């Protein structure tokens, strides 16, 4: 998938989420289904997922190469990344990793701030994507807590799917 298509995908997936959040009942922001995240927690998780990616893409490439290495395989297509993600999710049976494991429940007063921050981070990611050279998107890798090391292009495509995944979860449960 080329950079323009990935940027459009990011925008479309995020806009679908933002539209849903605008019309969503405020009560579910703090109160989710039994044993499931609240809407606020989903939003916070998505923000916590995209910020480190933007930070990494701002680092000099020699640091990324030194810290994580270079890709040793061809870049997967979007559908393959989605399928691999679902395989990995089955393997962990719903357990979460990283900062979202014991996530706080954002207050209703945090809603506007978190959504605005997520909008900003999405735009930053699209901007950074367009600044990177195609060969660098395919050759530099970054770690993912569930998927392992991935070429940057794949990780950005996964980010678009990640938003879709959480949007679908919200739509199904609320």
C-alpha cells in the first residue's frame, strides 16, 4: 500500500471513530459492559498506542537502526497484517500488554481533551508518513508489543486497523 493510500486509510478509520464518539452516550464513557473497557479507556488506549509511534518516527533513523535493526523480509500487505494480528490476539486470549493493562477510567471531563489529542496525533502520523521515503518505510523496523518487530510501513497500516478494531468493539458493545 502506498503512502497516500495509508494516509487516507488512517484518516477514514479515525474519522469513523470520531463520528461515533460524537454521538455516543456520555454515560458509557465511564461505565462499560461488565469486564470490558469503557469508551474512555478505548480512546485513551488508542492515544497511548499512537503517541510512541509518532515519537519513534521523529527520531534520527540511525538511532532506529541501532536500536531495532533493519527489516529482513518483504513488507506484508494490509490484509496479511490484519490476519496476523487476529492470530496473535487469539494466542493471548484477551490479555492486554503495556500501559493499558491496568488503565485508569477517564472522566467525562477528559473526553474532549482525549479526542482532540487523538486527532492531533493522527494528523502528526499522516504528516510523518508523508515525510518518510518509501525505502525507509520498508527497511526500518519498530517493535510492537504483540506482533514483534515490524517494518514502519506495516506498523502504520496496523495503526489504521487498530482504530477500526476498537471502533467495531465500541459499536458492538454500546
